[in-house]
C-alpha cells in the first residue's frame, strides 16, 4: 500500500501502546528496543507509544520522552530497530494537558477550560501564549523525531489528553477563537499540523489519532468527527487513526465487536481520501479483512492481540492463524 512517498509492505499497524520499558530518565532502553524489534516483525507500520513533547505534558511516570535533544540518540536506535524489519517507524507525540499532576511533572497542569470535574479540570487555563508554546513544543518534538530517523509522527488527540480536551465540547468551554464551534475547537490541531509539516517537510508522514466520539452526553458527535477529518486532510495529515475520545480506547457497549469504531470510520471515509486506521478489539484476520472490504478501514491496528502473541501477524500472513 502506498501512502505519500512510502510503500507499506502490508496493511497491519502496531498502534501506540505503553510498553513500560523506558529507562529511569524516560529514555529508550535495550528492553524497549528488543520489544519493538519483536513486535514490528511482519508489520507494515509501527507507531511507537505516546511520548511527551515537553516536561509539563508528561502523563505518568515511566512515559517515554521526546522532550529534549538528549533523547535523540536512543530514539534513533529504536527507529532503526523497527525499520530493519521493513516496517515504517512513526512516533506518537503527546501532551497530557490536565490529565497529569504536579507530582508527576513538577509543573501546574494546563488545559482548555476550568471544569466541575476535578479529574479533568486543569490548574491553569491556557492563554494564547500557552497555546503558542504548545504548538512550538510539538514542532520541536517533530524535529527530534526527524533527527532520530523516524518516517513520521503521530499527533495524539484522543483518550482525554490535551488535544482531545480542545476537541471535545465537554472539556472545551472556551469563548475565544479556540472554543465553541468544531472549527474553533480544532484550531489548535491545525496550527500544530501546519507547524509540524513546515518542520518535517512534505515527504515525511503526519498521522493524527482522533478521539472521534466521546460516547458521553453532550460529547463529540460523528458530525464533529467528519468536519475534523476533512479539515485535517486539507491541512496535510496523511493518515487518520481513529480511536475513542474522553471514553478512552475502549467502548464498553461495543466490547463484543471486532473494531469498536468501524461505524464511525466508515462514515468518515465517505468524506476523505486519506487512509484510515481502524482499531479496537480486532483479533481475527477474517474480521480485519471484512473491515477493509466493507470500506470501514484502509489499515488495521492490532495492539492487544500482538501483546498476547507477538507472532500473530506472522501467523495471519502465512495463513496459519
């Protein structure tokens, strides 16, 4: 499959999943390199777990860092280990926003809006200066990813993290140009996409993981997701990676399905031409093929099943699964 300047050897994607293998300084370790080397065999596209772009955006202890140039050496070894398997290597760039604490980062948490929900309300509501700093933080992290030799980056806008907080009407109560209508709630995303594209050039990949729907009252709707997808493609995103919003990566009411978000991805694909990754509980190769053949997906994310059996992709491709 051809995406931009790259040819993927198959449609299987290893989605970003925390591996708990980073070092004491949140750096790449031999254990992490071995983990990704094993997991990326027979995979077309490997997305390295969410990595914090700046210290205040760190989500939890042990999260991988791409926040400083000292990280580049280890990240370069990681990218190379993935690429040796013939897989394209992407790293996910993340800022936790309000879903962190001063005990983790040493900083007051940042977010879109003050909220009644103590779990999601930030210590500091972001000013336009704070927003500009975050945009620059993503740009610098993308620069480090290129220095490390990755084939592209993925912007994390799902699972309650900062970009998801701006996207969701539950967590974005702003009255300025970054709040209100969906076009304003994705303004931060578009500024980041523009900045990152200018940094990495036209030949590298930009993926965006979108928490398309919150599956909560007053949350984001499919209309929001379609509008955002169209805007992201126009802005230069190469691949859209669809997951859950404030609900996280799983939807309990859909836990029995192979591909939790396939209804949403099918609708979004009607309006965009860039490839879409479908994830969520896909453990069966027949189900994966059905998602592609029914125009619900172009690429298939196989995370949890690969953690259980790193040989799953090999077995499927060799028809022994």
